[in-house]
């Protein structure tokens, strides 16, 4: 006798699949709220110490239920992004603690400011690399890009930490070949995910898109190709294009502002 589950399905199978789809949809909604918070941090709408809007306001802004907002806040709290203070609200933590061994100007943890610093430093790095890099360094960097591509193709969705790490390693190892220890050290700190976990979180969201990963890999190959040929101007242009594209992916080319901003100050009684 036919059942309501549909042809060819065991009794209850259709209902289970529907339940799984609903759970997946709910997961996507709370992740979307968490991503809005991270995007607001990346753009600079909220900063360390700021209080987030309350649960009801966040639910209205993000067009989700308050239960979904609670799930998002729990995920961000577990990730060290926010601190939930009972009776007061959720506050953005100071994720970026500069290394005690870092000598030189302090590096702020804001993703936008980190990228701005990289846009100033890394074109100079590749200009030097085009004059000083060795053949074995080129081969080593090519293997690093190949490894990142293999990781991109094999990693499960949402498990891209290694791809992000390999992508940052490309920039760090490239800088180590420029022959200037100061520039190499600055670049190493700027792309250190351990010192700037917020960058890794935001970047990890962006590279979930397979097309984004493909573009990023192609940009890395273009940079390395220009350096290997000794074409300094082309290497500078390729790095400038890559970091500009990275900024557009992270912050958008002037698109809609984040739905999350710092909470309004409470009026004193």
C-alpha cells in the first residue's frame, strides 16, 4: 500500500529528510547572523568593547527568530568573538593581541586596517622578490599553491581552515624571499592567523565559495609567475590586483552596510 512518504521511500524516510532539511535551514540562519556580526567587525561598524544590539533588535535586523540569535551568540561566544554578560548584554571581545615579541609599530587587529597595511607593504615585497628570488624558492612556493588547490578541491564545506592557513603561508613564505628582514617580519605578523584570529574567521567565511578559492589561487599563481620571470612591475600589479580583489571579497565593493552595529547607549535614569 502506498504511503504519504512518496514512491520508493521507506515509511518515515520523507519526514526524516524534511526534518533534516529544516535543521540545515535553521543552521544556515544562525550562521548568517554570526556572519553579519563578523562583517560588521571587519568593516569597522563595531569595535572591541562595544555592546551588540539586544536579542530582539538583532532578530528584527536579521529577520530571524530570537532563538536563532541566541544560537548565533553562543557560536560567537564559543569562538571567543563575543562575551555575554548576564543582565548587560553581548560585548565584542578584543581578539587581536599583538605578539609581545613584535618589535615596531603595533599592528591593530581590525581586518580592514590589516589589509590596508598589506596593500602598502606587499607590493614592495614582490618588487624585491622579482630581483632576488631563487629557483628553488619558486618551486617551493609553487608546491604551496598546489597544496592549497588540492585542499580546496578535497575539503568538506565548512572545513577550510587548512586552505586559509596555506593561503596565508604563501604570503609569509614569499616575503621571506625578498631579502629584507624588516619587510619579511612585518608581513609575517600581518598574515599570522594566531595573532589575528578575527581575520581568519572572516576570511574563512569568504572562501566557502569555490569560485572565490579558484580566483585566489589563480591570483597567487599570477604573482609567482611574474616574480619567477623577473618582471617586477608585473609582480607589483598582480599583488595589487590580488589584495584589491581580497578587499572586495571581504568588505564588498561599496555594497549594503552590515545589519549589525554597536548598541545605542542606554539613557541614565
